[in-house]
């Protein structure tokens, strides 16, 4: 057509073909990938086959395969089959891995066999960020998010689901038996064989369900997943339940870099604060860090352990009192006086220290005043027992100080949410609807490390000039 920009003829030969390097601009991110991987000590990081064998067919260098994966995860290409296709047609990949084209099985095996090395590369990049003074503020926000596993909901069994499926199958069997009895009364006996076939199928399915039920009952958490045995059904916000994994992250509040992460099969965040905090301390290189978390992490023992290790956790208190739902006074309505070790109730009466009890190895102080409760005019708004008792943990003063700090800085929770939620949303968007592609906890952890490494790389390339970053890598 005339009037439009014309391209070159596909059959036109050129005397001097262009070099592949001419297609890659100076500021293309794959140049940073190339420099970063070339500067890594892959043997020390734990990669396999870093030394070529002297016999047999030569294999691909771990550096080449790592470059391939980093490019894929930076460009939302996580599948080994898709990476195989891209290596054969993508000019950037041809430049990056020097026109090599490994097959999908080789690509998949590299990720499966080099989990340790990939995780160490992720830590190495965080160390690079630390050397560049990216974590000067030493404030991190932590959170957990549920990521879907390969395992479907239908292939996950809990005590409730297996009971429901067994009952439904037994009901179907009863229905077919009734139909079979009705057919037997018919002299023609028409349709008997199809009914027997369906009945036998249901009985075989019932036997399978009963075998799974026995496996569920013997499991420590009373749950079994058939496709990926490590994943679990867990509550996932407003969408109900997800069969997957709980990914814990610690994100720097200044530059929004993921400084630490790990994957767990536990469906709750309670008890995870100390572990993710220790990893953040190691990544930042400081012990006196501030850790912002939501109320799902609130646990007295965990918070105390975090404080003992030098952290300063800031976690809002979880309100679990049954009195609150009934519209009655809860513990927050009582004022504690440290000087007299006593509480004052909403009517101004004093509840002195009475005795100490033990609960799960924890020392609990009990405060009560029998006479004051007997004469109280609004006792019905406080308790249904003879007297109101206030329970206080021996180390609750630490929790009180943390709560006072949170009240003095209420914006901390806004900072936490705006910091740690965005990386989760970004990574899930990169993953697509299916989330994880691999099975078992160790493989899923490797896959998550690649996502975190790609996220941090892209974040750093947005924060600073690529040439400065490449100079820091070479230093």
C-alpha cells in the first residue's frame, strides 16, 4: 500500500547482517541481569553442576539457566514450556543466553534441583541493597497472604468435607438400591445391568472415601491434600477458603523492598512474628528494628520473644472478649495501676491483687473484690458470676507499653497496610489466576524466591539508575 511506512522485504538478503547486540538498548534491564549473574559465585551459593563434566554430553551452565529464569520472572513468563518457546523466538533472550535453546524438561529440572542456590541469590540481592544503604530506617511491615496451590478444592479433605462426601455417596447408594429393588419386582427386569454398574461404581468410590477418611483421622491437623500433600485449606479473607500456602513477608517501609520472606503451610499468622522478624534482622543487618504487624500476629508470648531479641514490635491488640459482643464491660474498661498493682472498675471500685494461677506454663495474676461486686448496682453489665475477675499476664506491662506507643502513633497501621499489601498484589498479578505452578513446600518456596527476587530487581531498577546498580554489583 502507498502512503504508509514500508518494511523490508522478507526475501531481501543483506551483505552485512546486524549484530544481535544492536537490538538491545543500553538501558535494557537484561543487561543488568547479565552483569548480576556473571558476578555471582554460583558454587558458593549452592548451585549444582557448576563444574562441567569431562565425559558425556556437555550440559547448560547454571549461569545460563539462572539468567533464563530471571528474565522469565521479570516478564511474567514462569512456565518452563513458555520459556522454551521464548528462547527460540525472543530476541532479548537470544542475546541474554547467547542463542541457546534448552528444552522445557531441562529448564524445569534446574528450578527443581537448585532451590538452595536460588534462595541464596535472593539473599545476595538483599545484601547488595543493604550495602547501598537502602534499609537505613530499619522499619519493616510484615504480613501473610494466602497463595493458591496446584491442589484443587475437590482434592482437599478435612473432617467436615470427607464426612459430607461419604454421607452424600451413601445416600446415592441407597437411592440406587431402592431403584434396583423396584426393578427386580418387574418381571421384565429391564435396566438392571446399568443400575448394577452405577451401584458398583458408587461402592468403589465409597471405599476410596473411607480410605481417605482413615488418612484424615491419622493426620496431625486432620487434613489431607491429594495433589500437593503439603498444601492446606486455609481461611483467605473475604473469599472464604483457599487451598494453598501462607506466604510471610517483611517489607521495608521506605523503599518497599521485600527484605525477608518464607512459605508455610500454617493457615494463621499467629506465632509467625518472631521468625519473620529474625529474618528481617539478618537481612537488614540490625537487631533494633521496628516491626509493624496487624492484629492477626497478636500473641503475648511471641511479642515478648521478639522484644527479647531486640525487635520493637507494633501490633494492635486483638479483641476476643465475649463480653464485648454482649455489650458488657470488657478488660479495657478497667484501669490498671502499676504502683499499687490493682485495677479500678468502671464504677471507681478497686480490684486488688488476689492470687496467682498458671495457664499453659504462664503466670497469671488474678484481681477481684468480692464485697464491691456484691454491692454494685450495675453488676449485670459487668459479669454473670458472683464476682468479676480480671486476669493479667505477668509480662503484660510490655504489651501495655506497646499499646501506648501505637496510640501515640496511630498512623503506623496505615503505613503497614500501604507498605506490605502492594507487593502481594503485584506478585499475584504476575502469577495469574493459578498462582503457584509447582508442588510440595520446598519447590513452592523456590518458586516464591524467584518471584521475590524479580520483584526486588524491578523495584531497584525503578528507584535508581541502572548504570549505578551495575557499578554496585561489580564493586
